[in-house]
């Protein structure tokens, strides 16, 4: 068994990933969730069908909103600025690329969000006795989510 065959036996760990945002560059995130896509089924029954049941056909594809969490850094308001464009109706839709990386930093799986834009930015909660880091949440809507295996 070669080393390449051995590597394909084990599932990939999920803690090493990168995120890029079109013109906005890249950012470090603690968590990414919502990488879901689905096709809505259409039920149909022809009038002359001899069976008393519907058939199901693929309908419109739909992608979930993608949520990202990251630490708050001083003077970093990139996502708030991007989100401000929504309020002014001048939103810049961007491609968002999320890569799952192997131990060498090479992409093994790639999720691409087409025409993504922020629909929600949540600041951190604040506690006078808290010791954890401040984390903000950014939620994106997109027109399409595609998944690729990197080679």
C-alpha cells in the first residue's frame, strides 16, 4: 500500500481551513457552518397514469446561508463596511471560497459561494467577568454553493 493510498483511508480533520472573499482578501475564522445545498422535489402525476401515486422530479436548487465566526480585532471593521452597503442598496456581491486543508496547507475540498453578500453581522456579547475572546458572527446569503475535490 502506497502512502497516497494510506492517506485516503482516514477522514480529514476539520480544524485546518481558509476563507477568501473576492476583493476583500482573506480572514481567519474560528468556525464555518451552513455549507448545505439541496434540490427541492417536484411531485407530479400524469392524468393517464395507471398508478395512484406521484412521481418526484428534481426542482430548483437552494443553498443555505453560511455562518462564519471569528475573533474581534482592533480596527478591523471589514465586514461591517461590507454590510453597510446593504443598507445603502449598493451591496457588492463577492465570491467566497472555503478550503479544507491538509497538514501541508494544500486544499483537499473546496466550497465556493457564488454572489455572496452579508445578511447579518453580530457583535460579541460582553461580560465584565468573562475571560474568553470576543467573537463576532457573519452570515452570508449566496446564489449557489458548489463543492469541489481539490486535486
